[in-house]
């Protein structure tokens, strides 16, 4: 039995079980201990024929070994959990800030299903999602425009209707908004486009089609 000063019987028994799992013939074990003591330059056990009692150096080494053993067990459990479910980090961005009203709910549902995946939103990539994606800084981007590039794969998510908000007494309020009406709208008088992205959407006749 391997003991150290102040060892409770149950702790010594558990340690013996751990050591037993790595048991070797006595001659081989004695040789390994002798090599280890020579390498450390310190004795690890006190001379005792009845039992093996640790020296202060042996107690210090045992404490470190137990810590390493616990960390290895923890790492084993975490790796087993990773095998059962995907893990890592997903870096995303959007080309249009109008996505942000529905995106939190989608991300919340995603993280409930894949709790081991960390989602990172790159707001700085909003104005240059393609460049950031191709540079490797993003894993996916939600965009309303496309480009011909074999390095990028596009997947349609849904179609979002583009609407105009006007005052009830506006001259266009009673008219049905159609693509033929768009050329008649005068910027800065009939509407205020807040950004280049909005102007792009306004002058395209197709519905907004986000893609990833």
C-alpha cells in the first residue's frame, strides 16, 4: 500500500486503485522508480519493508500527479461531449442592418440547438461582407446581393417584401405601389434614402432575396 502522512484510509484505497490500473511487475516498477529518483535527484520513498511511505518530495510529486489526473479526466469528458455534438465558433455578418430585428430570435434558437457553438457577429463587415468572407474573417454572410465568384456559394434563405412608408396625406398614399411608379419618385422630396444599400434595394424591381 502507498501511503503518506495523514492519509485517510479511503483516500489511500482510491490511490491504490488508480495505481493498480497502471500496475506493472514489481521488478519493472522498482526500476522505473529508481530511474525517476535518479532523474529528479531526490528520493521519493522512505525505506520501509512493510509499506511504501512517501518523502516530502514524493508527496509534492503525487499532488501534481493527482492534479494532472483530474485534468485528464475532465478533458476526456469534454472531448466525449464534443464527439456527441459539434463545437467551435461561427463568425457571421449581414450586408443589411434591416436583418437585425429578426436575427436575434434566429440566433437564440440556433444556440439552444447547438449550445457548444459560439456565434460571433462581425458588425464591421456589414459594408464589405464579400471581401471579409474571402479573407477568411467570416464563415457566413447574410446578403441581399450576389456576385459571380466560384469561391462563394449562395443559398436562398427567404424572400422579404420591400415596402415604402409614407404619410397618409402624401400624394402617393392612395396609389398602388408598382415598379412603374418608382421612376416618378423624387429623392429628397418623395423619399429619403438613408444609405447606399437602401438606394440599391429601391432601384431593383425584384423582391429582397437574402442569401447565405
